[in-house]
């Protein structure tokens, strides 16, 4: 199926296709087009399930679709104009790219590339078309990656080269969740030594925020989650204590302010819930818990920052995180709670829906 010729052909391979919202993924034979100009085709080695995949799968999004965006693989072929990659290179996929030429890429003030930013239409950035089909019917992409397929095509700006000696089944987590959490603590919030941190949501991103805060020297890291299984695992990632909101009669923001003697220095909302954002703001120092209007919270001196991929510029910064993992400066392995073969991908969705996993790494057939 691989193509070593200068003119790559269509590949037929297996992919887990979502045909409708919440419906089990179906293993289909899909046709994967050759890479166009400035694109590469990747043989996926490992991919992990992120909650973003789950949320999009459950929504009334574009279907049929191939989900998956947190992945590692090997370049199978390259399109015209690609000089950065060659066949056989080991890579990580990224859901936001870096063209290195647009204003955000060159300014240093944003990691949201104007050319290869978050893709929401299920199409390729370059020509607004799909590279997948089943029996002639187009199948849409997800986040310009679609790693729940044995082969996928991505823009060369949405891949990062890594050493062939790095374990692809581990570092695939840096494609999204772990990097996002570390960056939220380091780049976006800039957590300081001796500070008190509260984190709402103890999934992979929340636990990665904790790891980042611990490495920055935070003296107290409080986790908030109502899943007992997640609470049990939290302390291994740097949490000093965990609070279950269902155990208290009073609002959780009041609990946090009481046990921290006035509120946290940094508060992270890692659930994806708009109401929880207000709760997170109310849990900070110098904010009156009874105030619900956002402007009132900000008048007390608080700031609210959004974070996509932890503020990292993927091609510029991900190699540094890979190096930190190789040097044992950051941990990745402990986030992997399950390793599953590709054929069991629906089991990974079930485990995440039931709150029984952090990251399921899905291994493609060799």
C-alpha cells in the first residue's frame, strides 16, 4: 500500500468512519488521495482519543467523518513543493498548523496561524476539498488531521518531525492534551513559585496543568472533580488535595475561597463549561462569590485568558516538549490508561464516555 514512487497513487485502507452523531464508528475501506502541493500522506502508527473527538462525534456536526487528531506516524509520500519532510520521517500531527509566514506566526503574540488555523469545515486548508472517500462518496476530515485511519493526508504545516528513536506510542499525546495543559500553566497563565492553583476538571488537560504548575513551583494545587476515580489518580500528577463538589452544601467557589483563606492565585477551567468559567473566576483571590456578572469579577482585578493548544506554536515549540520528555523532565506515560488495537476503537469511546480513562492509545496494524 505504500508508495515510494515520485507519483503517489490512491491508497485503499481501513478507517473508522462516523456516519452519524453518537453512532458507533464503522470500519470501512476508504480511498485516500495522494498528497497535493505542500501536503504529506502519513501512515498512522498510534492515535489517542481526545475529549474533543468525543464531543464532536456526539454533536450534530458534519458527517460522514473520520475523527482523530492526536497522533503519530511515518511519512509515506510527499506532495509537490514539500522540502521539510521525506518518506520515512517520523512525525506528530497537530490540529493547528504553523505556516511561519503570516502575521500571527511572525509576531510571537499568537499561536493561531491565519493560514493553517483551526479547521472546522471538515476540509483541507489548501483547496477546501476532502482527501477521503468511501465508494465514491466524500468523507470529511476532523481538525485537518483525521487520524482514525490507517493513512491520512495533512498539510505539511500541520506536522512536526520527531526523532526516529522517540516512542511514537507515547509522544502522540503531545499532539494535543498534555501539551495543552502544560502550556496553559507555563505560557498562558505563567504560574509562579509559591502560588496556589485550583484546577476544575481532572482529565488529561487538567492533570497536565497540574504537572506544569508543580514544575513551576506552585505550593498548593487543588483539583475539583466529581469523579471519584479521577480524584484517586490526581495526586500522582502533583495535586496536593482534591475537592468533590458533591460533598459540599455550599457553592464550590465558596469552598475554594474558604480553604485557601481568600481564594486561589490561578484558576483553570478544564471542563469546557461556560458556567464553570464563572465559578473558576469566583474562586480567585479578591472576588466576591455572590457576584455573577462577568464585569464585576473583572473589576476586582481578575483576568480571564483563553488558551488553545497551551499557546504553543506547534512546529517551533513541540520539539522542545519532546526533548523534555526524552530527558525525563516531563511525564507522559502515566496519562495512558489503556492501549487498544484499532479494531477496538469504539471501546475507547465507551471508556471515555463512562469516565474510566485518561488517554486510550489506539495502535494501528503494523
